[in-house]
């Protein structure tokens, strides 16, 4: 009976953890892919290039900053 309790707890934890993450990750990546395919992210990188150079990074660094807002 001890193995059954461990197995059920491990599976519930695994499926609960993976399911809890996938609920947010899948729509997030779908939205980012739509933004990438529509050309918005390259345009945003180009528009932010001057400001980002003043900060000391390249304009393409805006994309990880946008991705970081998902967290």
C-alpha cells in the first residue's frame, strides 16, 4: 500500500506541475509567434534601437525584455 500512495502522489505532483506550467506557456509562445510572424517584434527592435544604444545594448535586446514581461 505504501508504493501505491507514493506512485499516486508522484503522478499527481508531476501532472499538476506540468499542467500548471503548460497552461501559461503554450498561449504565451503562441502570442510571441504571432508577433514575430506579423513583423511586430523586428519593428519594435528597430524602433527601440536608438534608445537601447543609449542604455548600452543593441536594439534586439528589447525582444528578451518583452519576453521577460511574461514572467
